[in-house]
């Protein structure tokens, strides 16, 4: 299957700017010619009408036929061309003008021959443009009283049309020069865009190959600077994630190896008769349970890390989920002589969440409190100022200030900790639901979770 041919960004921008400029200049060119032709036609037509009206007034008001006719050659119009006239017979012959005492000019004869060739109606010629070998003319006609002749008024527009053609040639030269200039400018503009994009693409390709080192870019455009900053942040995050993953697998290997070695040691002791079978079996079962719990935690945190925005959520009462967690740990709390104190709102605390993961988080948080509490644990679930507060507080010895920043780190184990995964699961679940968790030790060791209520 053939791939669709792709053009470079520079080529596409250059061609589009060139096409745009060409279209604009073509419109200007066409508009100029239309306006110029319209202006010439209107001006010449008005000039011919004035000449014809002057001749009519002369014919109607003169006291005798021997009076000198008005000189139509005097004065110029807006386009700088004189109005001329001559007599023509009905058989299209230019005749001697008795009133002006002049022979018909070569222009008049050429016009008369053209009218004869085209068989024009001499009574209905009104500002008609004709093109002859002698030049361009606009003509009108009128009967010459009762003489049987006609008067042809004409204006030589050759000069103005030649001027229009010269302007057109200049405009075409300007269009060509502008097209070349626009292509060069477009290429320069596109180059200023493609060079930063190419550098950033190389940076992104390096990140894809595992090179997470940041780079110092200096761009004149704010958008490229923001993109470079984003890529640098991405590289840093991927570097941290990669480091965390390596540490994670190292810790997992260590944590899994310890119970496996213990199980293997006691199993071999039973095999060779070196240890008491019942006692060894209990230790093996205990280590297997510890291993099972650790694997479940690892699977849980792995699933949470891979979750997307499409995680199934539903509305529920957080008090009910919290209560179920506490009741499932009731026997462990009783065994340690720890009692639960509930500080729940009377009304339902409605929240949209994944019940399975929320149950796991609250279970881990409560189990952790039981491990360190001396006599009591306070469980809180309330609405506070458009926020939902969930807290677990115990009256244990507390967490030292230097250890508090690390309590949510994976595989970080405090005093009497198990394998350092429980609280990291809590933090992941809280973040999954858009919440925030903090720990404080002001009299009580308190883990506080704040969610945004709907």
C-alpha cells in the first residue's frame, strides 16, 4: 500500500502564502481594470453627452445657418482627450464640413469605414467603443437637423488605454516580485518554526530511547519555550519513575526472597529431620501468609498504577465502607485491647468512588493504626465546608519528625512495620480519587484524607 506523499512544513507554508498573496493581487488586478474601464467609459460618455447637448443648443438657438458652430475641440475632459466630430452621410461617407470649413480627417474616414463595415444604425450610436488601426475611440451620433446627414462625435481614448496597459504591466511585475519575495519570506518564517520543532523532536526521540537527561533550550517564541519546559519536566518525571521502578523491583526481590528462604529452610529442616515438624509447619504457614499478603499488596498497587480515567466509579456512602473496614478488623483490635471511637456525620457522606480500592485503602490505614495504638482509635468521616474529611487517629507513641516525610514511600518500613507497601497503597488510592492525605502527630497520630465533595 503506497503511503500518501507528505510535504515539508516549509513547503506547505510557502505554497499557501504564495497562493494567498497571488489571489489577493489577482483580485486587486481585476478590480483595478474593472474600475479603470468603468471610469473611462463614464467619463467619455459624459464628455460625448456634453458635446452633443452643446451642438443641439447651437442648432436650436442660432439666428441663421451661417453662424459659426461651437468649437468642440476646445477644452479637455478628465481623461485629457478632446471631443471631435465630423459629418457622415447615410451611406457612411465622411463629407466636407461647411460650418467648420475642414476636410474629414483620416480618423473620421477610418471611423466611417468601420461603421459601414459593421452596418451601424447611425441614429442609435451612443458611447460605443471601437478599436481601429489608428487607435481606440468612443463614439456617439446624432442627426444634423434636416440636412440628411449625421454628426459623429468621437474621443480618442488611445492614450488612456495605453496608460492602463502600462499600469497593468507594472502591476504584473509587482505581483511577480511580491510572489518571489513572499516565497522567500514564507520559507524564512517556516524555517524559524521547523528548526525548533526539529530540535524538540530529537529531544523527544531521545526520551523515547531512555535518555531522560534534561536540556537547556533558548527559543525566541514563547510557545516553543513552554514546549521545551514541558518536555524537560516529562524527562524528569520519567527519570524519577524509572528510578522508582528499579528501586521497586529491587525491594520486591528482597522482600520476596526473605519469606521464600525461610520457607525453604524450614522445609529442608523437616525433610532432614533437623526441626520439629509441627513448629516448622506453623512457621511455614505464617511465612506463606505473609508472602500471600505481600503479593496481594503488590498486585493491588500495580493495578492502581495502571488505572486510567475510565476506572469504574459509583456513588456510595463513605461511612458504610469505613464501617465495614473497621468491623473486619474488630477481632484484631480486640486482641490488642484497642477500641474504636466513631465520629461520623448522621447524614450519609455521598461520594463517587471505586468501592474495592477505597475499602483496601481504609482497611490498610485502620490496620496500621491498630499496630501502633495503645488503647483507642478514632475514626472520622464528616462533611466540612464542601469537603469530605476522613481521618484515622490513634493514641500511640507517634511518628518521629524525621520519618514522617517517608511514611508513604514504597517499601519504607517504620518500627514494627510489615513490608512498607500498605501506606503507599493508601496514598495511591487517595490520589486516584482526587484527594489529599497528610499525617500529623499533635497528641494523636492522625492520618487525614480530604476529598472534594460533588
